[in-house]
C-alpha cells in the first residue's frame, strides 16, 4: 500500500512538472523552464478570417496616361455613420454592402465602368469577379493622328479558407488600345502621309495565378503567376514565376527561406531598322535565406540573395549574389525609429512592364536583366503625435543594365510613308546603362481631424551615368500632395503632382541626335461625391484642373481639363 501511495505521488509530481513546461504558468516550484520559442499569437488561433479580395487599380502610372480619366476611388465612399447620443433609441447602423457597380461618363467621350461582384457557397470560401472599362475618343489639341484610348480588364478569383491553411486562384485578361500620335511639331506632314499611317497599337495580357498559405509547419506556402502578353505586330511574351517559402525556428529566432524560379521568353518580329527578329529567353533560379533577430527595441534581418541565371539565347550563364541586411531600432518608442540596410537584386525586365510604364514603346525592344548590385539606405520614421507621422530616407544604389526610355529616331521626312506607324519619331525604345543613383525621400502624414487627412511626399534623385549623357526620361524631382475629406454625406479630395525636368535624346530624319530637355509640370486633380443612401452615391472627378498642356513624354501632349461624373450602386446578393 505504501509503495502504491509513493508511485501515485511520483506520477502526480511528474504530471505537474510537465503541465508547467507546457503552459508556462507560474507555480511555486523552482523547476527551470526552457522556452524553446517565444509565443507569438496569431489570428488563426482564435478564428479564421474570411477576407475579401484586395483588387487594386492597376492603371498605367499617371505620368504615362495623363490624357485619360483616372479610376474613381469607390472605396472611399463607404463612410461609417457617426453615432448620436440619445436617451433610449439608438441610430440604426449604416449597412456596408459587399458588391458595387460604378458607371460614369466624361468629356472627350469618356465612358467608365467598374464593378466588383462576389459571393460564397459556404462560410469558408469566397469567389467573385472584378470588371473595369474606361476609354476616350481623344481630342487633344493640334494632334494630327488618332489619340483615342481604351483599357478593359476582367478578373475572376476563388478563395478557400481552411483551419490550418488557405489558398486562392485567379485568372483574367487585360485589353489595351493606344495610338502613336506623338509626331514632331517642327516637321511638315502631307495629308497622304497622315491618311496612310497606321498609328494604332493593341495589347492583350492574359494572366493566371495562385497563392497558398499554411499557418503552421515549415512550409509556409508560396505563389505562382503566369502572364502571356501580345500585340498587333506579332510580338509575344510568356512570363512564369514560382516562389515557395519555408520558415523554421532556430532557438528563439526564425529562419525564412524564399526560393524562386522565373522564366521569361519573348519575340519581336523585327528590329526598329531591319527585318531581323528579336528573341530573348531567360531562366532564373534563386534562393533568399534570412535570419531575423528580435531584441527589445532592436530588429535585425540578416540575409542574402543568390541567383543563377541562364541566358538561353546567348548561352551565357552567371551566378549573382547580393546582400539583404536590414535593421531598425526604436530610439524613442514610436516617436523616433531609425532604420538602415543594404540590399540588392537581379531584376527581370519584360515587354509587359515596359508597356505599362510607357504604352508608346515600339514593338522592337531589347529585353535584358538589371543587376542591382547594392542599395544602401538610412532613415528615420515615427509618429510625432497620434495624428502626425513621418518617414525620411536617404539611399545610394548601383545598377548595371538599368533600362531607360529613349525616343526612336525618325525614319521619314514626312513626305514618304515609313514601313510601320511607329517610325516617325513617335515611339520609344529601351537603352541600358550602368547608373549610380543618390536619392532622398521624405513623407509626412497628418490627420487634421476625423474628416481631414493630409499626405505629402517628396523625392529627389541624382543620377550618375556611365555611357549615356543623361539618365533619359528619369525626373530629378517628384512630389505629391494629397488632401482627403469625408463626413457622413460628403467626401472629396485633391491630388497635386509635380514632376521635374527630364532629358530625352532626339534624332530627326537624316539628322544628328541631340539631348532635349522636357519641361517640368504640375497636375492638379479634384474628386468628390455625395452619399444619398447606403446604396447610392454620386461621384465626380476633375483631372488636369489647370489645363496644362504638358508632355509626360516627348511629343506626347495630354488632354486638357477632364471631367467625369457618375453613380455608384452598392448591394448584396
């Protein structure tokens, strides 16, 4: 009996010690507790979020499509109702609807449509569609060729949320129409020349992809994307990216390993001056391990990036290694945080990305990889108060084979027809150079009140080129000022953009090329709306309020003042 009693005491004591190590709760014992990994709570431990897709507007950057109407930020119209103090009866909460359709129309014959529709067959999935269309018949002053524009996008998605993982897939297509309307104004063109020139270009991007994320385990998931891009001149490009991610603990720290496999292959039917085709094929395999160290107010990420690149056309293979080290330290809680780092990367350029940045490129580009050898930066950020935050950063980077847009030389004197409609000094090519860039960036965010928000950004860049006279079409100074206002019924805002001077290299027909300075410009845009009901909102937007006749690219004027208005209808299925 005594033996049995002693055995029970030993078992109960062992169970108590095991429970102490398992839960980490304080007891009166003096046993040593070894923490294998700090407890980091996750949302998934409490419940599974069912999130809606974040479908961001993928418009061509403002500087390249200034003659179009920008997207209406419909999300800003979902304004919560302010509560009122009452003795007994409470105001009914304003309902937030999960679907919307926005339609509008503007001058320059500009129809606009945007819609987001989604539903679910169970509590743990979500599927839907995003549709967008905007176009313009053009009408820029003194333009000899057609300057109409069209942008249509359709995307479908499906998301599944499980207990320990979630996944999503998406697919869609984007259709763009542009014109090479930027003929030089200092050259005479006959009516026969204008009538016979085919200035139209059409782009089609078909894409698909997916994401997978695991809450626990070493394998954290990854993403995959596939893009097929083509145009009306028999150009074609396929771009595949696969990027898995692994995470595992070492003592009390975490090691992350991100791998990547990227393939791109494309072809242009001819060069700018000959009938020879252009082909490019790259395969890039990479791995990026990183080790994160957390010590009170100090966060350090020690990592590196290693790539092996195969140029399958020129049969040249090469190994690239880059640092990936970042650190931040809280000097004064959230008020003053210093950060620094040195990183690098091997960037795969593509025809698709070049078009989205400058739709007036010719289908004769030389596609290469950019070797961003290092990017060293130092900065401070934080919150001066609960309403004011700031971010200041200085950096210095060295890039080999950095792409620059440059005007293609003219192949006609305006009397005879060129072979293609982009050969009249009205298109752009890509040229590469080794460039060192010193940058200073500053950002200030101020919540003036619950209704007013202010954001100001300033960026200064100093470029040092190797072979080229200038960093063509890259501005030295850029600035953005944004002011937003909203209350229960009204919302509005203003955006002021400033782009400093740039340089381009222009070569007239049978002439000598020379550097040309493009003037800096200011573009002011206004937006506003009125909420009639929970379901119905009216909106309006005015672009280029100053009606500035500026050129984001050489010979490419923009539309004057642009006005667009419409309604947004929100609903549930």
